[in-house]
């Protein structure tokens, strides 16, 4: 094993963070290569094979294009990484796991960036500098260094070199820490844009979210980074009375616990009028808007939290 501590970034639209290098199955080959097609990988799996990623604890989380990681070591083409933007109690530095080294690229010193862009549409086409489409479509919430603006185009720095994005597809900020802040209610509203998106365990992209991946990313789109996992999200923010739904507000997070272990295992946004929007693995297996009292989750509600700046 080669020991190292270097900063890399995700060089594919979505890179899955695996529990170990042995966690990927033969049928996951399409998900561990570069170039990668999430659509092809997901389409090749049955629902049972997709849910096995969760039941067999194969996947931890995901990275999206340009997301920075610490690479601690490399073993047989796999990198032991820390995802520094994904807060977790598993490691103070960020989310740990394993990613194929082929899906990462070592970060080079930035060439005088003017700020950052954040992709604000479900999928965003990247373009070559001659205005022809690059063979790369990146997901919602991709953050890249901005080099300059020119008319309707923005020049960005990517792991593949300088590219263009359309100004209408992105938001601009002076840094990752200065993304425009929006309310928690706005985060719940952003989730509506992904109704019927298939559930994907560990999912952190607009190709498929899991429950806490949805809440994490909708808050990220509103300028707030919260913890990655539901169990960590459940102890952050402000506690709201559990037994008084009249005081709940749109954008509050509803948390649910396993009836036997008491461990928090699900989260969704309160949407108002007794409704919840969440990414569910049950029945639909998708992002859905539902009446909380009509679901099996209602009996497992264990805490309500409110997030703000």
C-alpha cells in the first residue's frame, strides 16, 4: 500500500465512495470506471441489486464532479479518501471511504480564480472553449472555480482542464463559503424539483439521492452545509416540539428511528399541511411528496430539527 496525503478532486460526474475496495460487485463495473455513466450503471441493476448496496453495506456516500478529497493511501488502484465537504462523526476531517483512483485527479494550484460557480440545474452540460459540447454532463450542486465571465458564458477550471458553462445554468459566489444563503423553506422547495427521482443508497447526486443525501444537497443549494448522515443531522440545528405539529415550519427536518434499535435511519423535509418530501426506499423507491400520517414513518417520528444560517 502506498502511503500519501494529497488533495485530489472527483474527475467523473459522480464517484461512489465504497466501504472497502472489495465492496464493488462484478455488476458494478460500470460504476467504478472513467469515463462513467451513472445512467448505464443504474439501468443495469434490478431494484433488488440496487437495494443490496444498502443491505450489504457496500456504499458509504458519493462525490460529485470537482469535489475535493484527501487521498491518504492507494491500494491496487483504489484510494482511501476523506471527503472534506461531507461532515460526519465518523472522522473529524470528513467522510471516509474508498474510491477508484481512476475517478480522481490530483489537484493543481488554481490559476487566479475569480470565485466559484455552483450548478443550479439538475444536469449541466460542460462545453469546450470553442463552444462545442464536451462529453461531460455534471450534476446539480457541482462547484467549480470560476476564471472569468464572457457574455452568456463562464469559464471554469475542471479536472479535465478549462471549460465553459452557460451563465443561466449556474450561480456565482466569491467562494464556497459565500454561496448565497436561502431559507430552510427554500431547501424544501428545491426538493420538489426532484420528485420521482429514483432512490439510490448513498446517493449524493441528481442521478439518485438517499434520504440524507436529499436533505444535505437541498441545504447545500441554499448555502448551508449540514452533516452528511441522518443520525448526525438529527442532533444539529434547533430542537422543535415533537408533539405540536402546529409549530412545525416548511423546511424543518423530520427524523425517524428504527423501532428496535432506536437508531435514526430516515429523514425528510416537513413541507407544511402535514406533508413530507423525502427520498424513500420503500414502495416508490423515489423522491416523493406524501401526507405523513398516511405513511408507515409516522409512528417512528423521533425528533424535529430546524436549521438556519
